[in-house]
C-alpha cells in the first residue's frame, strides 16, 4: 500500500467535520445545527431568507457566524498546508465558509470554497454554485483528472449536491480515502436508491446524477464497498487525529483503515461513465 507521502497530486474534499474542533458546530451530528436548532435548515435556505430577512439578525444565526470569526485552524486544516509545502497538494475543495484554510497559511489559489465564504457570499440552499468553483472542477477533475492519484474526503457526510458527486469524478486508479468520526453516515444519501437508468416505474423527475461540464456524474455514495475504485480506504477517526498522524509519522495510520479493496466485497459501480 502506498503511503500519503508517495502521492504526487492529492485533492482534499472537506466538510464541516474538519472544523468542529475549532469550535464551529457541524450540521448533522448529534450536536449539529440541524439537530438542535429550532430553525434547522430553514436558516440556510435562500427562499426562507428572502421571505424572512430578519433571520440574518437573529441571535442564533449571529452566534453561528461569530463562531467562524473566533475559530482557529486545527491539524485537519494544517494537513493541507503540510501537503502544499511538500508540493503534493493539487487543491482543497471545501464546503466550509469559515476561512480556516487561509488562516492555516494555504494560498488562495489552492482553495476552492464550493459554498462561498463569510468574507464573500455564502451559498445557501437554492443558490447556484459559484462559476469560479465549477470552472476549477472542470480543470482539475475533468481536463487534468488523470494526474490526480489520491483524494482525501474529510469531515463530510456527502449529503449535499453537487458536492457529493466530486469524489466520484476521479479515475479508477486513484486512491480514495474517507476520514470521518462516523463514516457509516457517509455510505448512503438521498440518491442511493434512485436507479441510474430510469424505467417505467421510476418517479418523475428523479435522477441520481448531476451534469458538470460535459460529464454526467453520479450523486450516490460509493464508499460502503469498493465500487470501481480498487484502492479505497475508510478511517473511522477524528480528522485532526488522522491529520496529525500523517504529518508526524505516515506509517502509523495505515493500520487503522477499513480496507475496501477485497474481492469478496460487493461491487457498487455506477452505470454512468465516471472514468
């Protein structure tokens, strides 16, 4: 098994779980915003905000935004800077708007804030993904995808489209690594049970893919079994712990993975052309 430091072009896809140790709550865990907040996802819906703009001045919302300003980067953010300094980081794609990769010293051109940032415009539910982010996806994951030899998905439950499709864009030879304290929550999403090919009994309008550039990409999660990726690893551990072990001694963490590349695992390959 090749170790992290042997890869030449690594892409990190990160979600709220990389920033919880910075004091920023995530969304779907036991202590997450959507679990405990009275407003839940309405607070992040563009339609709701347009109808109730006062929500942006509510104590609950302001407290959440203030948590970004007070937060400091942890090892999960510093890992990206570490890989950049080694010359092996291609890009970080993050769902987070907290700016902690910048605070960790990572150059702006290495960061794609897929859902915006507090310094710029936050992308709420119902908003389009920034064109700049989509153009970078095309460059990295379509035009130059053959150069990507490893991806690390950290702290994302992969429940939000189209971000959840991005890890599915890499070629079958690419190593895929998932790091999450509860990776089982990443194994399914709302598109899991939708058939790739629509039949006569399919619900109207149901699709399990998105279009990025000239490619159709599956929105499903392919982490529970090996799928088309023969080198796939799942780490049930804190993102900071994983990052620290990579930075302090790459050999340690490899034994803690659930290895999904055995022939006795079921194949969940997508019918779409994801190569």
